[in-house]
C-alpha cells in the first residue's frame, strides 16, 4: 500500500480503544501498539510533517499494511498489546519483549494462607492473574477479519475458558 492509502485506511478507523499491528511487505509484524483512539493514533504515523524521530521514520517507511483489533477498554488494549509483543517479538518494540509481565497475586496453600506478589508461578500456590482478561478478548482476536489471527486459539499461551471473568484464580 502507498502512504496515502495507509493514511486513508487509518482515517477510516473508529475512535475506539484498540491495538494495531504494523506489517512489512513480507507480512511480518514489525510493531505492535495500543491506542485510546485508534483513528487518531494510527493516522499520526502516516501524516506528512509530523516530526517523528529517526527510528519511527524508518519503521513507517517499512510499513506495508496494518491490522487493528478493537477492544472494550484501555486496559484490554494494554493487556493485549503485551501479549502480542511477546508472541510476535516485533523489531521496533523495545519494551515488553523480555519475559517480564504482569505481577501475580499468590495465595499460599498453608493452614493460614498468605497473600504476596509473585513474578512467577509456584507449585504450592493459587495465583490471581490478568491471564483470563487476555482470554476474554481472545474471541475478538479469533473473529478479527484478518486471517493472521485465525490460529490464535491454538497458539494462545493462556488458558482460555468458555466464560472468562476479568479475574481468574487458577490452581497450579
């Protein structure tokens, strides 16, 4: 697509929260971002004279197309962006590529259970995590118009459930 076509596509996006994935000419994901208002954020990349830094200018010059996933809230966008960055490891996303993620609240399996923060799972605990929140938007990802996301259910690193809540407690 030309830059004018990309700008036209960006201007047709809704003013809704979501996540966008920038693809190069080979279809590889080179950047994942989130936005409160997709239309405003994505169109900024393709407007002339925006004064982007060199890294952003280089990335935009490589963009051939982009996909968007509309979500219900900014929090859903944040969680989905984190999951997609870890899945695709895009070249131009510097942060969130490491194994770090959201902290878990751990409930120990003792006579008098204790709550504590944990960065990893432990076998003798119950964890409360945002994982099911990601899974609550898996159905939206699977229903996305792009075929790129049709295999999400089989590659999802979280345990999708039939009726997820915004908070899950899962024994380990």
